[in-house]
C-alpha cells in the first residue's frame, strides 16, 4: 500500500505481492468502519452493561435521519445523516455527545426511493486516523480530515436506483475501497484516501444493483478484497484490481456483507427476487398475517383481502405494517399511488431471478471459477435479508427476518441452534459478539443480549428504545453506542 501507517490491524510481514500474511493482531483502540475492527462485528475485551437503564445512559442526542452506523476514532464519534437534499457528516465528542463539527453537502436532487426505510445516509463512514470517508446514496464519496475540513469529493451519481446505495467504503491504510453496483454501471474502486484519485477501477458490467460492503480477507496464502454482488461472490487483488476468483449461483440484489475467520470465508443472503409464487408474496408480511394460497397468488383475491374502501385497488395505508407496505412504490409502476390488479398480478406471475438464496463457506486458495472446487459447505436455511453474518468462537450466527436466530458450525456447516427471539419484523443491524453474549438489535427498537456460554443460547435481557433501529451499534471502551431513528445513545456501566 502507499505510505502505510499503523491502522486497526498490525501485520508483522508484508501481505501483498504474493507474500505470506502472518498472524494479525486486532487492536480494540478504535471502531473505525462498518462492523468495527476488520469488519468482524466483534467487540474484544469489553465490559458493557447488558441491561440498559437511565442510570447507565451516559448521554443521548438527537440526530438527523439516516441508518448509517456510528464509527469512532480516539475521542471522536462520526455519523452521517440527511435532510431532504442536504447530506450531513457529523462529529461528536464521544465522552459527552457534544457536537464538535458538521459539514452539509447540497445534492443536486432528492432521492426518490421505493422503500420507506431507504436513506441517502445508509452507508457507514470509515476512518484511518487521518481521513474520514463518507458515502451518500447515489451522490458518491466525500473525505474530511478529523477537524472537519473537506478534502475531496468523488461523485458517482445515478438517479435511477430504487433503493439508492447502501455499500459502505472501507479503508486499508491509505487506500479507500468502494463498491458501486447498479443496474446501469457497476465497479469496484480503489482510491487514494488523501487525494481521492483513482488507483484502479474494476468494472463489473455484468452485475445488477447490490448493497454489500467489501471485506478484506487476510489469510495464510494472501490478502483478497472480497465483494458480494448480484449472483456471485468475487475476490480481487487489492493492489491491482485483478479478479482472482468467483463463486456463482448466489442470490441477486443482496444486502449482507461477507466475513471470514482464518482460511474460511462466509457469505449468505436471502432476497425476495430468488423466490416465486406464494412464498414471495408471504415474505412481504409478518408471521402473524396469514394469506391463503389464493390470496398469495391471485391479485383479485389479494386486493379483496385488504381493500378497505372496496374500490378494487390498494393504497399503502390499507395494508398492515409489513415489508409489502414499506416497499409499496416498488410495484406502483404507473405512479398512480395505488396497486391495481394488473400491476399486482404481474408481480405474482413473475419468475424468480437466476441463482439461489444460499449461504456458502469458501476455502482460501482458489483461482478462477471455484464454485465446484472451493465451496466447503452450503446452507439454504434461515438466511439473512439485510443483517450480515457473524463469525464467533468457530460458529456462524445469522438473523432472519421475523426474529429467527441461527448458528452453524464454521467447519462443517451443521445447523443446530435455531431460536425464536420473540420480536418480529425486520433485522437490519448485524449482531455483535461481546464476551459470552451476542447483542442483537431489532428494527422495532429492541436490543437483546443472548448468552452463548452454554450449548443452548438464551436471551438474558431485553432493552426497549422508543424508536426503531436500523444501524449496527458501535462498542468501544465499555460503551455501547446505539443509533435509533431519532437519537444516538451512549450506554456504559
């Protein structure tokens, strides 16, 4: 890498150019990117409260709209938000919650999303101690120094994406890696963090929109930049952008990000695009809303079920709280503000996209198409929609929509610990491992701690916030930072 300095990992020998990577030591001094140090969602050596009370809430502040996660470098906490076409980068004193600085960028247009939970401030920033890099919707990237001076912008506008751009940038020393997969143009970028100049760009023209964050996989043989795209998992040389290998046949329009431990990489995702018929229709509703087979396959019967005013059409407010209601504009093709029989029946009759909803474990060392040679195991059960997998203590943990918590043995893929969490709805935040617990944040505003000390996981505490949670919390120095839809909370003993 160019002009390297101490980052969040200490590598004892060179890791690129075909050289071997030695054991890496993850420091707990910072929480510098999405999912924390290394993108692993593990809070090492942290003593945190598992029961939240008014007494252990150190501070809370109002924050603008957005679902990006907080990141931390030294005494500063960074966050992004958005109000209309104003895109905001914020810096707080993490000890007090006092705002230190903010920078507002005026976008040339307001995003027109087809899901109510989408935001131009969905991507999480990253920091290397010198620059903080932020991404906004279809705007692109902006860099600041830690005092708030704007250093550069790299605009990648694309106004036609229904759900914007959720992929977060990551920093590896002084290089920024950023994925922009869209229906019109897809590429993985490597930019210089100090100047914004492009070091290399790997075109991905066969890929449709996806929202996954890149992951740097350091293993015994080499280091590879892993990218989960629509239908495939790919590895790139972080120095040159050369594509090294691919695993095909995966789901399309994916949100989760990959993660690894040692020589085993995990990626898993579920999307409605890869199911069809009544399964796809029912996936748009919570478990307590049951549809008959006819209602799930016949537009007339479906509309009759929910048509409160009897006009033969559906508007969003006639649907119960559900994913179908949240993504109502997606099927409103004529922009009339309602669904008619033809729009809905076209959705019911459409065929699943190529690929499968799937989790795969990939062995290091492959080159080319390794779908048949380096996939150690796969699973089609209990897969995540947005939340990314977590690897901890040789197990893989995932959260499925509706509140199903599942784990797999990392080595064998055996699935033996599914558990109902008792809280439905969406699960956008990635679970975080903290000691003998896994912290889970539900979109409905509940933060749970699951004990994993014994063979059977057990929920030991539940903590309820007033507003919903889409952002993955940050954990550092015994403090948990939780962003809800309205506020940012700092909680510690």
